[in-house]
């Protein structure tokens, strides 16, 4: 019998049954430290959970998850290029204690991605330590891999929705990254950053709180070494 030929009551009943089945599937398929999938990880801390479903999950052997960390559904957690790959560092991806990784985010490691304790992210955040090169015009960009560069995110930081963290990024402790920002290079502790590339817009000053940073001070022309070269 076609679903659209059922009566309203039958459709509602069927809908509730599907919803209950999906909720139960998400519950029983979630990954925890005592599940078979959780035991594939290098470490999977007590009280942590990886919600089901996920988008991609492989080479868990090279990932460490801290305690009381929550990783949302539809995430990508992967190490290397293909399942079964042997890596040169261990762990490649380390996520600290009490972290929250938002729905639909991606953490793709090849060398080293370190996420400190108490780091929270919004949805659809992407973090990677490897990118594509483009130097040889005779080779498709997709076939050119740039060298891996370690990434670190300091404890207590917050990455807003849609943040992209590029290879080599080093984010300090207690840093707010505004939604949609692209992070590369080094960001100091106790600051708020925004933009592409992300720049400091506020810094914590004892006794003053979080005053805005003069954007002129962030320009290359305002950098002390730049001014010295101009003299």
C-alpha cells in the first residue's frame, strides 16, 4: 500500500514509529569509551560521546579523546588519506577534556592537531593540518599536497559557526573566533578575532576588560619592523 494512500491517523502513527526508530538508532549507535567502536580509538575518555550519525570516521587508532567531551552528529573525524594508513605521529588528533565539537564539523589530521581542554565550537567548523599546493601549473591542484603543519587550539577557546582553521594555525588560550572566520598563523591568548584572515579585534587588558584594538595597529604599515624599514 502506498504511504500517501493511508489515512491521516495511519500516517501519523507511521511517522511516530519512524521517529522512534531513528531516535533509538542514534542512541544505540553513539560511540562511547565502552563501545566496540570506541575501543578503536587510541584513547577515549570516560563520559565522552561521539553522536551518531557521522559523515566520515576512520583511523581512530591515531585519535585521542579526553574525558567528558561531546562530539555532535554528522562530523568528520579522520586521520590520513585512506583507512588503515600508518601515521608517523601518535596521536595525530588529540581533543582534550570537556570539549564540545559542533554538529557537521570536520577535523582532518595528517601530522598533529591539538585541541586543548574546554574548547567549544559552533556547527560546521573545519580544522585541518594539510592543504593543497598549486605551484606546478602542469599538475592538477588536487594532486599537489602541501607539507603538513601542526595546528593547536588553546584551552578554553570558542570557535564560532563556520570557522576554518588552516594548517600551521596556533590559537592561544581563551580566544573567541567569530563565526565565519578563517584562521591562519598565530593568535595570542585572551583575545577576540574575526575575519579572513582572522585578526585581533579585542584583547583582554587587566583592569580595563576587553577594549577594542585599533585596526590601524593591525595593518602591515603599523608593524614596528615595517616602520623601521621605511626610515
